[in-house]
């Protein structure tokens, strides 16, 4: 979800002060379940060192980390993607971060994301589409170079999982192009592959049989209430998880919830995808949303992994963004990661 974490980039330099002290990371719990936290490499300094944040994630009890890397294409009509100053990490930073994650005993899901910087209202990567074949071919070549770069780094760094894309709604029916891309990636990367679809669009993906796991960004609307109780939130999550479970079972694939996130704002459960919202600070609603999710996720038979969005950011009790860092939600996350209800 590009539009969730990018706004924090200008503020991250303040994270030098740290919210938590470094602690030795425990070894990852054996087993296939990915108990993960996302970490966006969104610092305005492309050489930023994320080692302390990875240590914090490991100290929570996570077994896995999702490393998010953004390349930008400028306007929606552009056919060229590239790293963007102030948004994308350098290759050396990414290489170092992958090494640091493994030293912290975390398995890695490398998660490339397309960003549309020069977006008009209503424009985002889910709207990327080209009506003429020449433009489409140029875009896919540039996108392929992005994914090939990530695949090479993933292979070099023994990364356990690689996403080949996220929330590219208008392109998900182009099976032949995805098949060519996936075939090329498999020739140079030998870990597990997934694609991450939007929570309201995952049934339209034409190539689930070509990847190893079904990924979904899980920003489901839970209720229409500004102050729901936990029972209402749990009921909503059970309904969504039941549908996801059935979908994954029919396709004989495990399911990975690549992003589960809530800003610490009043009414966050109603539009958790909306990074532009600016409601009153509400740490308790964020905590309740996570508590309801963790209470129900254990009953989903085909959920092989999930990643909380997003540890990047300053956090603390006055922060209304998505990060659980330094907030009551972090304690709910810690309890779940360590196997407690």
C-alpha cells in the first residue's frame, strides 16, 4: 500500500533518537507460519541504516520481516520506473538491510512497490493501464527491470520470499505478460514467489496458479462505526477471513496477508486503507482493531503468514500514523508474536 507509508518519509530522520533501546533478537520460532512485521525503506536518506528498527522487530518476537522498496514512475501515464531520491533506498542500503534482517534471525519477504508520485486525484498504481501496445510494452520492460533487480538481490541475499507485484489492479488480467515475468524471475531466483492483490480485488487475478502463495493487502472495512466494540470488530474479521480461507482452499495455495494496518485515529476501522484521513488521535481504536484481528486470525486454516503495516516511522503516543511503534498496539502485537492471546 504505497499510499499508506510514504508520508512519513520526511519525518524519519528524527528516528535517530530511537523509541526503543536495542535488544538482542531471539531466534525465529521454527515452522512455516510467517509472524511478520513490515518495514518500509522510506527514509529520505537513501543510505539510512535500518538496523535498529530490525532489532526492535525481532525483539517483539517476529519470525519474519517484509522489506518494502519503492520505485517511482512519476505520472500515471509514464512508462519508466526508477529509484526516486528521497523515497528509494540505495542498492547498498537494501543489500545491507537484507543482511541485517538475517543477522537478527528474521526471515525476509522482499516486497517491491510501484509508486505514482505525480498523481492526480484518484490516481494510484491500481489505475496503471495502457491502451496502446507500444506504451504497454515499454512499461512492462521497465517494470521487469525493477523486479529483476529485486530478484537478483533476493537470490544474492538468500531471501526466503519475493513478491512480484502489489495492487496493480488494471494489469492483473494480463496473464501472458505476468507468465513471462514470472518465468524470468524463476530462472534467477529460487525462493518462494507471491503476488499481493488488493483486499477488494483478489478474485480477479489471472495467474494465481503461477505463484507459490496468494498475497492480499488486508485493508477491509470492518464496521461503519466511529467507536466500535471488540465484538463488532471480531465479527467483521471472521467474515472476511472465512471468504479468504475458502478462496485459498479452492486454489490450493497458502494465503499471506501482506499488509494488515490501522492508523491510530478515530474511525480507523471504517477506512483503514485511507492514508489521507486526518481524524482525531485514537490509540485505543488502533489497539482494538489489532486485538480483534489476532483473536480471529488463528482460526483461518489457510493463512500461512501475515505482516503488520508498518514499523517505519517515529511512533509514540502522539503519533496518529500507521506504525504501532511506541503505542499500545505494539503490546498487542508483541503478545501475538510470542504466542499469547
